[in-house]
C-alpha cells in the first residue's frame, strides 16, 4: 500500500465523518429544534351576565396548535377570581384576587393535532349579590411548558328600573 492509497482512504473517511456530523447538526438545528417544541396559542374571553338576581360568568377559551407536530395536553385549568380593592387617594394599587373557583377544562382532549383549534365555553354562577369584576386565568401544561391567557369580565349592567321605562 502506497502513501497515496493511505491518504485517499483517510480523505474518504474524513469526508464520511464530516457528512455524518453535518447531517446530525442539521437534524438537531432544523428538525428537532423547530418541529417538536410545543407551540400553542391560548385565548380567553369572559363576560358577566345577569338574569333577575343571579349573575353568571360566561367564559370562552380557545386553544390552537400553531406548531407542526401533535402536542399532548397534560393539564388544562380555568381559575376564576373576583377582583376587589379600596381606592386610595393619589395612589394606584393592584386589586386583590378573591378565589371563586378552579376547574379542569378541555377534558375531552388529551392531545391536539397540528393546525387544530379547540374551543370550549363554561358557565359559572357567581355568588349572590356579586357586583365586582372577575378575572379568569386559563392555563395549559404540555411537555413541561406552561401556557397561559387571562381575561377580565366587568360587572354585568343592572337591569333598568321599570320607573325609568314608564317615563318614556
């Protein structure tokens, strides 16, 4: 075997090794790094409704998979809190959150396919005499990553009195 043959074998071995390493790098960088990360978009909306003396909270949540792969849903919860605070002259303060309810949502789904949209509505009866704003926190956990969306529902308008409508 001549030196030329040895150099030729080494050259081909280095070329094969470089090709394998470049393929592994490309797979990790472009396929594994982009496709398999969970990419979810969460939307939450809430509205308070009043019927006679009862106040309801209608929440609409939407979960969409904008990634390229199926994503397993480990847990999805909807937390409802009432907002309360006392106004202090000259100072802006964050309102206190008073817990009202936490419930599991999207129970009919354990995964979401690429491009799929899941929409769910829930109706909750608020405590009697409730007149403050309500905040909902929608949270989904998938593959160790937490996604969240928040919405605030203003108090439902009180029904107009019959005296005001009689005057018109």
